[in-house]
């Protein structure tokens, strides 16, 4: 009998594991994908390869399906210890205050007002600060692509925002979970084949500008796992969870246990507890042997993401009285604008994204410095047709003239070659729309045949609200203007298809069971002791802010609720100071952990 | 009555590319007669103008010297024909999207992606192919190229029987034999639509009709599957089991997008290429130093501010 079993070792689950392990609870963390401890050799310098390393191609770990069909489409999410943070860009903006209950600004009506957070922004501030200090989150350094972005942002009339809270239409450097460069980092061009590496740890600390955030971060080379530049949970919260007995001895910390390649297939309830069921046990399938195991727990936390969490809920036959489980899928209705400049941008070097612009009530966009295969994806994962052959034809994805060049549609053959031929002169902007929660857009169980883990999920995106469409067009126009101001002689619009990126809000937080699946602390309305801590609890699209930061903040708050509601403890965020995951105490504890093996 | 009779076995097998592959693979047949199941097929980059140099002994060795053979042998022949159709079709897609790259690697990876999920039940596969063939046949008298007309009726009947057996074969009882995989379904249905877009595609250097099309016509095939007109939509939906007929069009839209996107992504990736740097990276000028530990790209902090304020 465990105190807490957590399903999924990604952005949310790792946070709950670390926080509760530090309080001395007996934590079991189950992860469907692989655990790769040696990021320096395991990660391949290709994004598809990185995803493959973490379980994409392993036949016993099925992909998440964009439709109910077999082929996975473009995905930014993946299995593995670390989850999507392994390959995310590390951007950690706070959400726009306008999406919270206490917002009273002049533009209060401009947001998804039907799906606001049920509490105020200020209630979350201490939790934001706790996460920002733990990871830590820092202001991104500047490189050529960021400098060009900032200059162009000013040219189109945007002021700079200097604070962490979003208060106006503005631009700023990203707040990133990437350690700022120290020592020799960022000052040397160093091929991996070099005999001497001047940006190895400890001469270099923090970001070495290698440009591989999306492939996982292996720099600075030689650094302990918790000193790697990008703060995926595999580099931050997981090492802390596994060594809580050492660095959190003052609070009675107990090391968490983690089992990888453990795909949870069923949750069991104790039906003897009255009207509101009580969670009792978790069953998982060992992906290597195919055997199933079951363990009981006082509390279960679902952190499998906005697709797999509702899938597990539905496959387990858990109660869904109001039919809200899986509904309201949001994904920032993403789009991409690619500018071809006359001068180099060297966008594929440095942090993948280190500059952004926010438009409260509309959304945001950020720069994306990526490798060629990403550009190829951006120009082919499009809303139908092929430029020069057949234009876009799906009325639900029609776009207006925002000043970009030519028709939207895929670029293939010579047209694709032409854009990639200008690779070092590209500036790419990723649009994150403040996308309305629409219940028709949802995760359901597919009618197609099941796989070894039960019925497969169907992600069904049927329509966008008029506000979402208008917001996306507004942002695309602003992004085009910025690219022109940066000197782009040509601007291409992807009209990007839905992708598994920033997937959220399918198990929403609300004040009552009639409006959502979990309460304001992440506990199910219908099943006692069952919490959710992943993107699925987000009640809205956060105004267009990248979701990981808010999810980790809410997971911290949920951890406190678990401790106080079920284990007789009290909260800690208000009274204590967090320990940074880079602290020497964690480094030493991690060294001790490896020394024992 | 076998539903294939209504549309004509020869026509159906021609439109799927199977008959063309059969006619072009007499060498395979001969080889299979002597060594059941050992035949292989391969393909090149899939453009119509390509000279096929990689098929070894499988082509142009004259008519078979033996007439119809036993079931196992014919099954083995079919097992060799399908990979050929699949590879030519997938290479035809990647050859449309990207040029001068490693198509075989793309094909292998795309195949793994497409096969990575649910498998369609055999009865459903049957209906889906029949429906697509009915659509391809509707309103158009198909004039077969001479080499397909020349295939003896007895061979057509045997090939049809072998294909019917293949359709009924489930992965669980296949014991190493070829089954009609998701990739095969993609290749066959692309072939059926291709034969409607241009019936001349049944004659050409490739067995797979899709691979014989011009680039514009290949795009047309993919566009039709992605955004079908009423006739094609009706055919595709009617062929699917009722419980997921509403998902058939989204299925094809996702499938077509997967074919386009992963052809492009892999064409510009190092994942499927043994070249260093891979052709796509070289064309883009990416990583001129090879993989790096870092770049000297630090320009300090915007306006000197290293920290954001928090009231």
C-alpha cells in the first residue's frame, strides 16, 4: 500500500513526486516510456530521433493518435521519464491575468470568459515563484535572432515588458527554464569532434547555445544531470524526487521510487465508501514482459497528459456524470509564419526560443530557431493542398490575407528546396492563439480496434470559435508585420494543422461538477483521493501562454492539497523557501545515488 | 457471387497495380515456382522517368514457362508483389515532396509510422477496397494496356484467389506470411484513385499506378483523398464498418498529411540517411561544423536586463 501513486513522470507528475517525497510520503512514479539517464549519449541530434529514443518507435508503447487512425501526426508530446519537457523549448511565461476570476481590467471581456480560473491570479503568485525558484526560470540571453526580433518589435510599435506579469501588448525576452550562460558558455564555436572542449562543465555553466533544446539538452558536457542547461523535469524535479531523503532530511524526506516502461491500464475504485467513490488501486502493464501488476494507494495522481489521462479515465470506466471528461480540448490553434530575410539570422543556434510578444485577450507569438526538418514540417503540416497545385480547401481552416506572400498550402519539391536553401536567413514565429474551450473538440475513445493498453484515444477537433479564428488572424497579421520590419523579403504562412502541441483542458478545473472534472486543487469531484496534475486541468488556454509553467504551478498547489487533505500535514509554499534543483545539496545527493549503484 | 466479379477481376487487379506487378514479374513467378516465397522486390525513387535498375532478376525475362501453380506458390508470388507496390507508391510520394534524398530510408520510417497502430480487420479491408474500386470504375470504361490484357484468364483467376486469401489472412494466424498491412491498404487505395485520375498510369515503367503519374497528378490523387468529392466520400465511407464510417475521411486526411509531412521531415533529417551530413542538411547549410557543443552566439541581455521584475 503506497501513500501516493503517480501516473506519468512528465511536467506535472514529477512536480507532485518531488514535493510529496520531500514531505516523507511513500511515492511510486509510473512512466509509460523509457528512462534515459545518460542524455549526453542517448539523444540523437535530430528531433525525430530524440522522440524515437523516448519510445516513439517502440511497438509496445503506442503513439498518441491525432485521429483514431494509425499514423501519428506531428507531435510535440512524447513518452519517457521527463515527458514532453525532454523535448520542449523550456519557455515558462506566466499566464495572462485576464484568464483568472479576479481580473477587472478594461479588456476583461476579451478572454474566454466562460472558462476562467475559479480563483484569482494573486492566489497563484507564490506558487509561480516557488516553481520559478526550483527549476529555476531565468530571463533568456540574446543572440542574433533575438536581437533582430526585438528591433522589429519596436519598429511595429510594441513596448518592452520588463516584469513577469503580462499587462499589455508588448515584447520581451522569454522567461525560460534554461540556465543562463556562465563562464565560457556562449563564447565558443565547438564541434563535438573537437579534442578540447572549452565549453565543458565546469568551465562553462548554463546554456552553451548549441541549439538542441528540442532534441533534449546534453550541455554543458560533463555536467551532473541536475546542472544541465535546460530544466526538463528529468534534470530538475526527478533528481530531487529520487534524492529527497538526502536534501530534504529536515522535513523527513523519503526518496521516491520510479518504474519506467510501466503503462497504466486501469484504475480501481473502492465502491464501499458511499456515493462518492474512493480510488483504491492502479494496474499497469510492464511494457517489456507484458505482465500486469496492481498496487493499492491512498491517493492516485493522474499526470499522463491531456490525451492519455482522459483515455485512462474512460478505459477504467470511472464516473463521468456530466459527460465532461475529455471535452474542451485546446491547443493554442497554432500557426507558423516564416520570414526569409536578406541577412543571416542563424536561428538554429542558441536557445530555440528566446523572444516573444504577448497580446492579452488575443494570444502570443514567439521566435523558433529550429533545425531543417522542423522547417520542412512547418511547410507541409498544413491545412490542405499544395501551393501551386491545389489550394487549401477545408473551410474550417480558411485564412484571410494578413500580408503574407502567396497562398497557404504545403510547399513541396522545388518550392520546399528553395525555402530550405535560405535556411540561415529564416526567422520563424510560432503563433499561440488564446483558443476558446469548445466542448465539441475532445478526446474520446476511438471506435477503431484497441491496442495492448485498451481502446485508443481519438482526438477530435471539430471547430473553432469565432473569437479563436479572429485571434489567430490578428496574431498572424502582427507576426507578418514583425517579420517585414525585421527585413523579410518574403513571408510564408503555414496555416498549420492541429498538432499535439500545448494540448490542454480536457479535464478542466472548476467550482462544481457541473462545470468541470476536478476542483480548484485538482481533486476529482466524483472520486475521492484521485487527483489530476497535468495540462488537462487547465480551465482555458491561458491567454496563449505556453502551458508547462502553469501546469507545474498548479501541480505544486495540488501536492499541498494532497498532503493536507489525506496525510494530516500543512502547506509549505507560504512559509518556506524552495531549494533550487541546481543546489549543491542536490548535486551531492545525486552523486551519492549513483555511487550506491 | 464474388463481388469482384461485378467489376471484373482483371479490372480490379489492374487498378490496384497487382496485375501490372504480376505481368512485370514473370521472373519472380519462375523463381517462386522453384523456391516458394523467396522472391523479393525493391524500388527506386519513384519518378516516372527513372530507369529501374534495382530490381535485379524480377523483370523482363519473358512469359512464365509454367501455368498455374499451387496455392502456396501463388501466395508467395503475391507476397513478393505487394512489397513492390508499397515501395513504389511510398517512394512515389517522397519523390514528389523532396528531391535528391534517401527515399528508401524515408519509406522504411513512414512504414513504421503507419504500421504503429491499430490493424484493420480483414472483412473491413475487403469492403474498403471494393468500395474504392467501385468508385474508380464508376462512369468510365477502362481500357487496359496490352500487357495486362495478355495475362491469361487462368492467371488472373489464380491471382484473384490468392489476393482473396490474403485479404482473409489475419496477423494472428499469418505465421510469417504477408498480411494486408495498413501500408498495403494505403498503396492499393492510392493505386485505385490514381487509375481513375489517369488510366494511362496502369501502363508505365512502374507497377504501382501512383508512381507512373506526373507530379501534378500525384498531388491530385492525394488531394482527392484529403478532400474527397461526394462520390469518393460516399465510396470510402460506405466501405468502412458502420461504427467508424464517420472517421474514414479524417483517417485519410491524417494519412495523406502523414505521407506529405514525414516525407519532407525525413528528407531534411539525419535519421534515415547515412550520409554525413545528410543531403537535406547539406542543402540547407545546417551544421557546417557537424554536431556541436556550442556556438559563440551570446550577445548579452536585451537592454542589459538579466532579470524580470516581480511586484
